[in-house]
C-alpha cells in the first residue's frame, strides 16, 4: 500500500511541477535561460520538486527514504509552502485556468497529501528534536541564495525578501522570522508525532 500511495503522490507532484514549468515558459517576461533560473528560484518549486524526488525514491526503494526524520523534514518544508502561501501570498494575485489548478496543487493539495503520508508512514518514535537544527540548512541556504541572487539580478521571488522594495534590514528580519517559524514547525511535527504514538498505545 505504501508504494502504491507513493506512486500516486509522485505522479501528482511531478505533474504540478512540470505543468508550472511549462506555464512559466509560456508566459515568460525574460529570456529562456533567465526564466529557467527564476523558476528554480522559488521555494515552492524547489520544495515540491524535493517531495516528488522523495516519492520517486520510495518507489524504487532508495534507503534514505526510510531514515527517521527525512519524511518529517520534507513534511515541515512543504507545510511551510502551504502556510506562507495561504496567509501571505494568496491575496497578491488571482490565477485563472490551468494556472489556478496548478497553483492549488503546489500550495494546497500537495502539502495535505504529504502530511497524510507522514501520518501513515513516518517512524515517529525514532525522530528526535536534535534533528531540527539540521533541517534548517535547506531553508537557510535557500534564503541566502535568494537574497544574493536578488542583489545580483534584481529578481526576488517573494515580496517579503524583496530588498529593492522593503530594504535589506527588513528582508533580513523577515528571513530570520521565517527561519524561526521553520524551527517551530519542525518541533511541532515531532511533538504531534509523539502525541499520536501515545494515543495508539
């Protein structure tokens, strides 16, 4: 059942990422190389791709997928994608047509599906709070990349780190706030996992 579910989820994840890539190319405002770079400059795209790779790895039985904490980390990342979009970004635009479908997949359905998979299959007893600090490497590296490339290219993927509009100080404050939220979310998933274990005993 686990592998069947992974196949189903992988198809959805890959479809949403590839469809978003095609839509972005069709509606590009820069040349193709720059558009591709911008595409992979969105945390949403990177994280959904990471999730798609994870489920693909589950299908082919790659060993790292069963390592305690890997699934929880990925779940925390995609959960943040959903939360930030719903509360910070959703009101900034009104997509229509296929873009609306893909938008909801990337920011709403995919996070829910990953949380369901985490609930069913993570080895929650083996996940400890000491792992959370390592989970921060990915979002911190992303924020550093987005700020540095934004300074060099003038393109910032999200308004809350757009130095040209809000200033470097506010962008750094926002980045620190996001890092803190990531840490809290990671701890919450571990706590919830342990609470769920107590209920099943």
